[in-house]
């Protein structure tokens, strides 16, 4: 291949992806800015666009990329790409399935334990020597044997279920109308068709669903109230699935023990948000999937799929394969 332009909106998580694209004959252009207008200016002649969350690929951006054949996400989620608009224009979208399975499930367990053991308080209080006079004022709980509900039983949720069931002897409940029954049977999760019914039994709740119209703000005031008193809530999925004002109310009232949040909406929260001042909330800055290992695999997957698509081969993980079946398909001829 030669003279094949690939635009990266922000650098890939690992340089190995850049190197593989260049080795495959692509001319790689990096736009390290959140300004969409800067991106549009360099899309002329580009065959592929890779986008890193939280940047959003809109219809306007797709219109600027008149030669685009494929758009690649940086991970599994595709909510930052206008897929209907891409399909309408004959542009293929690809993602990278299963890559976040291990790191996000590990991070979810870490947040559950950090909240249960009040790790952030313990670290700070040990450093300033206040812990020994204060520790008897706090309660600490165990994860072992608890009933944990998981919303979203895909690659990540099923791996989390396995870790909780066999590592911590938890009773694992699941809610996901679209779950692959093979995955749920494999991890022996008790599946529910009624979300409120499941919530009523959860001593801890972990949110790892995809962001869709159905899951947006699916956990709000009524859902949090359905949880038993003293429950823990962890979100390592998408910030938009959890109503943060309702969460703050449930924490302030004492209904919830605590919360662990790797994702919020918007990111970052305003300095005045109540949750930032709540000592019963443990935060991390949307890093659950960002391990060294996963960054290598996701960058390799993106490079491989882009190189396949721009010569007309069907990539491994097409999100909208119908885009290449329409009359206006931009699929290159093999």
C-alpha cells in the first residue's frame, strides 16, 4: 500500500499501533486536540479515522471525511460515534471486543473492596496519624459471600461475575436483556428479567452496561431506593447510566454505604458537585480499562482492522457491516 492516509484523533494508547499502521504503508496523521474543526481540516483524502474517547465523531465530521472508508473506536464502546450517520454514508465502524474484560473487571473488584474497607480514608488518615483515634468511629465490611448484582453481562460483566463467584464466594445476580445465555450459564449468574426485583436483593451493585437509549440514566432515584440499606454501588461502565444527583441523595441520607465511580457524567465533574466532597465515595479518573496490557492489544486490533478495511477486507469486529452492503458503500474493491 502507498499514499493511504490514516487520521488518529488523539494518539493511540500505545505507539505499537502507530508503528503497525506505518509498517502497513499508511501515512499516519495525529490530531492531538479536542477541536473538531482542527480534525476536519486534515480529513481530506483520509481513508480511515481512529477516535479516542471522549472525542465524538458526528455527522459533520463524517461529511468532512469524504474519502473515509472506516472509523475505528479506541475500545469496545461505540457511543461516541454517530453510527447511523456512518451507515448512511457507507462508512464501516469497527470496535475491539473483549479487550476490557480483564482490566475493567479487576478495577470493579478493586473499587468494591476500596469502598468496603474505606481505603481512601485509611490511606490519608494513616499519613496524618489521625487513623488511630478515628478508626473506631467507622464500620468496615467484607465482600466475601455478599450478594452482588451486575447490570450488563457481556464480556466484562461475565468476567466480573466469575471473579466474584469463585474468588469471593459471592452470590451473583445479573440483569441484561441482551446477554448471551452461553456466557451467563458459564459463570452461573442468576439472571433477572425485572431490574427492580434484582436490586432488592443486592448488597452491592456493579454497573457495566453499554450506553444505549435503554441504559441512559437507568439507575436513578427509584432504583437506588430499591437497593437494601447499606448497599454499595460501583460504576465502571458509562457515566450516563447513573443519576449522580440521586446517588448523592442516597448517600447523604445514609441509605447507601458508599460508592465507587470510575466514570461520571460529565467528565470531569464541576468543583461544586456534592459527590466530590463525600468521603464515602471512591473515585478513579476513567482508567479501568487503561492498563499497559490492554493498551497494546487495543492498539494492535485497531491497526489490524484499519489496514484490512482500507484494502476492502472485512475487519474482525465490524459494528455496522450493513454499511458495506449498500449501494453507496465505500468498501474498496479487493
